[in-house]
């Protein structure tokens, strides 16, 4: 697996807090500075930038994720903080306000994501926090109701940093970024676009079509600690994972979480906001190098999955 991440010529990269690869219609990059998101095209040459959308009009830093729609439009999900609450909201291009996804008015949710893979339209996940427990919930927004139908994906835990759900023809893969709880020697904090994070361990759980666990948890990357990750489906037969580590990034490809072939790539500066997009037989990867620093930039690369 040969991965080369090259810097992109982006102005004012020091202000960026998050990036996300999207297809519209070719591979493009969403780059956020606060709540303002721009879309960058021509990633292989002189990068062209234009405004895409504003996540929210609030003042608190939000975590968000977007989907590209036809006609240059977008839909996105994001968190909106209040007094003792943290809602998951949904919004689309042309809408003045977002809509709360869940029915509970007093709730704390973090890490909203669209479900990856085939036949996953209208499905999103978020982590629900209550009474010292964290639990992944999946929301189905395909029905014409005010609030999305929801159900838990996993049993409650004392802590979950992030959660991503990938769907294939026979079920789902749930990827959890969990606290290391002493398993990492001399852990170092890492700055991300939404705060400081300690390294954690990635665990994958196979779920059936009804979202029930059908196997034991699998420790991904052989227990290598990571800070942030992204996951994608390559067709219906392979998984691709891209994550940041203490010394650089790590990427893995495999038919299942237990069959991942992965490689760690050392970098001189820390990477934040890893993002992944699979297009046919190519996996595109990007992230922010030296987040918030004087030499901050966006790095981008790709791998051919058939090699």
C-alpha cells in the first residue's frame, strides 16, 4: 500500500478547523473556518475556492458533516449547544434554520455522522450521553415525521470518543473510538478543530441487518492508538479506514475489520480532521497538517484499491 500525502496550495490554511472530501461531481474538498465552509475544486492543480454554506449562526464551535446534493447544493448535520444540552441538527442549502433530529428537548449528543455504505440514505448516528454513560444511536430520517425514529446500536459504555457506522449487503460494521484507559504509554494530547483529544483505541463490531451484534469486538490496527478516524465502504466487499496517530497517519483496507491490511505513514507534523472518500477503485484521503499553526496546510493523496 503506497500512500503519498501532498500539500495543497490553500490560502489562510491556519484558520481551518475541519475538512471533508465530497463528490460534486468530481472529488472536491469542503474546508471550514469556524462556521463558514468553502468548497475547493481542482485538487490536482491550482486550487479554486468558493463559499459552500454556513453550518450554523450560533457562536459555539460545532461538529458537523455534510453530504453533496445535485445542483451544487448540500445537506449537513451538526451539533448545537445550549445550557446543559447539545442537540443534533439537520439543515440543507436554502433553509434559514436547522431542524432538531431527535425528539428529546433536554439531551446531550456528540459526533453526528451520516451512515456510510450502500442503501444508507437518510440514516445518521450520534453518541448520546446520559448519567455517565455513552451510547450510539441511529436515526432514520426517511420517514416524513417531525423527529427521526431512533434506536440504540450498542450497549451503554462509560465513554465513546467517536462512532461510525458502515452498511453493506449483509449487515453493518460499527467502529468505535474508545478511551485507552491506561493502554497507551505516555499519551499526548492532540489539538483538533473542536478541542483537545487524547489518543484512543479503535474497536469494530459486526452487526446484523437488525443492528444486533453478531460477533465479538475486534481491535483495529492491532491496538495502535489513534486520535481521529474516518471509514468508508469500497463497493460491498471492502472497508477502508484512515486515521491519525501520534507519529502521522494510518490507512487500512480489507474485506472485514479482522482482515485489514494497514500501513502507518510517519509525518513531521501532526495531522487533524482525517477525511476519506472512495470513488470506484480509488480511495482519496486528506487532513489538516499542523492545525492552527503558522505552517498549517491541507495534505491530500490517494491509493488504488486494486493494487
